[in-house]
C-alpha cells in the first residue's frame, strides 16, 4: 500500500533529504514540505528559548514517527509500525552502546 507520507522507493528518501537540507541550509521556501520545521527552528533561534537541534530531532524521530504509526493501513504483523524515539532515549542508547566493545 502506498501512502504519500510513506517513502517506498529510494528516490522518495532522496527528495525528502533534499527538502531537509534546504530547511537547514537554504533560503526560506514556502513550497518546502518541511517549512513548518523551518519556522519552528527559526523561532527557537530568534528567541533563544530552546535548542534547534533538539527541536529538529523531536520533529523527525518522534512527532513524524507517531504520525506514521497512525497510518494503520501501512502496518501488519509482518511489518509493524515504527517506534518513536526521543532524544533522551537516543542518548541513553548511545551511552549503552559506548560501554560495549565490538
């Protein structure tokens, strides 16, 4: 099942990465699908009341994954919904991984 918010081909991921790159390093573009992230990051930077990197991480790996999880028609027992990840959980996992030898 194809859903417009769910990339099912490598080109979809490449196009999405281009949008993200433009948000981070490009000029303002109202046609960018991630313009809401750009606006939120700009506000955080301007007000100095938060961390733009943390905001971006939360948007990409927590909020968007939660949205993907609600698209029940995409998921099955063989292909379960993705699990959201918070920055705290990612940092904890990195700490756990740093203590292990390969």
